[in-house]
């Protein structure tokens, strides 16, 4: 995949798809991993049961973006490309869920993501 023009979108994409791929730097816009690439491996722990350390990493790195996404402040810009849209869905559906686990806000982003 070619690099993304927006490094913030790239950081979400890389965290989710390249975080567990050896020899990739999740902060490098060039380190994009296609989820259909043979290097990408599905990780249940990231999708369903992240460790407290990983949730802390998500909070530190993405909580401000998740809050903006929940307020629909990213929608116009991020919906312009397929990978931007996917990064927005990851923020709203997966990252928001992990950051708000076991609270009334756990599924707040899911409906927004499906719109």
C-alpha cells in the first residue's frame, strides 16, 4: 500500500494493523500493513481482550482522537478516503469500546461508526 497523506490516520491504521507485525514502526507512515497481506495476523487480544498495558497505550495515543470522533469532528475529512473511513470506524467502534469498557459509554461509538 502507498503511504497515507495524513500521518494521524496512518497512526490509527498502523496501530491496529501493524502493531504486532515484526519489523514495523507503528509511527512510520511508510509502515502501513494491508490486513490482507500475509504479514498481517489476526490478534484476538487486540480486537477482543487487550491487556491493561495495551489499553493504557490506546488511551495515551488515541483518547483525544476518539473524543473528536465521538463528536463527529473528524467525519468530513476522514470519510474522504477508504482507509480514512476505516481508521474512523476503528476509533469509534474498537478503540472507543476498549477505552470505555464496562461503562455506559462502551458502545457509544458503534452507532456513529455504522452511520
